[in-house]
């Protein structure tokens, strides 16, 4: 018989409404031959990639493109037209959400916009593909799940590894029991960056073809800074070629919510989305000297009911860990063997017997297009998608807890029933803080 604790783990987030079933009928189920009209909001590095992945799914019509930066609109319009699409161009995402001709939206904005746009899209009756991390505040994630349940929407998160062959193989091995009893897991990424990395450019007027105030949205009003924006075009005079907004607390959570979500998520996928019960972490900018805010080095420990998980982020040292020869990955250790998985490899090393390695397989390496195909199939069937929003909220929340433990220099205890921490001093930082007039309301 299941214990009360095991039953609670299978419940949806606190106050999230009706439990997600395998089939959600809304009266808008499309036939197998109907195309799904998608509006794309946010056309930077991830958004441009998602436009490309979506166009590889024949059932998708790229109906609308939206961005606050005019060159991004023009670049993606040209790409869409080459594939036979004729999208409408808009700069205000609210036009996309209000457009009744659209069936679904893809949200690839900076992280601080994910929750608001997802909730509003659900309220407007649209299905959603939203990039990871799901949110920047823990409360936001809870409301995203509530909105998906209340309005019966299919919400797929951009944790696309769940659709990848290596990760599905890892889950198969864990579920088979081949690892024995598992007590320790480790997620890590390593790399090397220059001392001054992205530099420390001064604040300045925003480019004339960028709506900076709308880019900020619910985040605090601040002067434009090239690194806060982090344009995605390496040829642009402001651009580094990488979205550097990820390294400012107002918009994201640094490596912990960038890489960390992808590294923690396979563990949650393999172990049925169980959340940690306590979290501790330390980190800082020990080496990098630029105007970004998040740490260049971090170590976090998560205690789960049946095992420990550690997360390690090294951006100043590229040395891979263990014997797997990889600069990033997820390791699961049990009494009968060790499992390693990342985007290019799945390796099982048993205590006794020969190891098994799956790698250099294009079919198993494919993630993004299969993930998009899964979403569109579920939009039509109303079945639960591979990365249904609650799964990403759980992985994102785990990483946000790591950041909170580090920033507040305290051990945190997680209260899943209340979907918050038990430490009163930290509870206010779980709540979303939006600049007027933006309000997150389900």
C-alpha cells in the first residue's frame, strides 16, 4: 500500500486544480490533416531555433512572428518565407495572444517573461510551447501549472532532452533496476572562459529598433546595457553571440537555471519527478571580472527522500569529471552499477560484467524536432506531452531552490504541500515581484 508521502508526490502542485489526465477534450481537437497555426513570441537564439524546428513538422503553419527587436523579426521572416510560410509580423506579444486565428504559441523570450505569457496564453485558449527554465520565481511555476489545468491547455516545456534517445535509454535502464539501489547522483558542467568574459560595457541608450521597456516588462526598470540585453547576433556591434541576460538575477538564474535544468531534469525523468526535501549551496564570482551578476563557480547539494544529488558548475576549468570524457552530464550511481547520460552518449558501467555504450547514433541524438512533433501530436490528441509543464516546473524549481540557498547562505527545507520553503526569512523571495502594470493572475 502506498504511504501518504508517496501519494502526495503523485499529486499535482498545491492548489493546481484538476489532476492532469491522459486525455483532455476541449472541443478544439484538430483532425490529422489540419495544420496547427502557431505564433512565435521571442526570436532570439532559442526562438530562431524553434522556428526552424517547427518548420520541420509538416503539421505546423508558422502564422505569426513576434519580437521587440526589428532585425530579429526580419531575419525569421526571411527564413520562414524560404520554407513556404507567410507569417504576420508583430512587436507586441499581446496581439499574438489575442489573435483567435492562432491555435498555439511558442514562447522563447528571456526567462522572466515565460510565466506571464504562458498564463495569458492559456487564458486565451491557446496551447503553449515554452522554453526552459519555466520561471524565475517559484510561485510563477505553480501558477503556470494552475493555468494549464484550469484552462485545459497542452503546455509543452522546452526540456527537449526528454524526447532524446539517450535520455529515454537512461530512463529504461533505471526503471529496469539494473543499477540496484541508488543513493547518489551527480550533475555537472565544466568549461573555460576568459577573465573578462563579456566585459563591462557602460549603460547607454537602447538601439532605435529595440523596444527596451517592453523587453524588460515585469522586471525592474533599468537603463539599457548591452550585457543585460544580450543580443543573439554575433555580427551585431552589441552582440557577443550568446544571450547574456542569463547572468542577471532580474531575468534569469545563471548557469544553475540555464544548464542546471537540463542536467537535473534527467534525474527527475528517471525517478518520477520527486522533489528534494532539503537544499544547500555555495557559489561566487571567484575569477570572472565583468558586469554580470551570477556565479562563475557553484556547488549545490540536494537531499531527496532516497538519495543525494550534487550539482557542480565550473566555468573557469574545462576538465571533465569521472571516466566518461564529457564536459557535462548526469551521473546516477547505484549498488550494481553507474549510469552516465548527456546529449551525445549513454553509458552503463555495471559493477560486474561488460559496460554498454550508446553513442554516435543520429537517431538517438535527435531531440528538438521529435520534441516538437510530440507537442503537435498532443495538441491534436489532447494527450499528455513528453515535457508537460509540471515536469519542467519541478526541475526549474529545484534549480531555483539551489540559487536561493546560495544567495541567502542557508540550508532550505522544501514544503511540497505548500509549494514553498519552510524558512520564513526566505519565503518572500519565492513570490513573484512584478513591475506595474504587469500582474500574474490565473
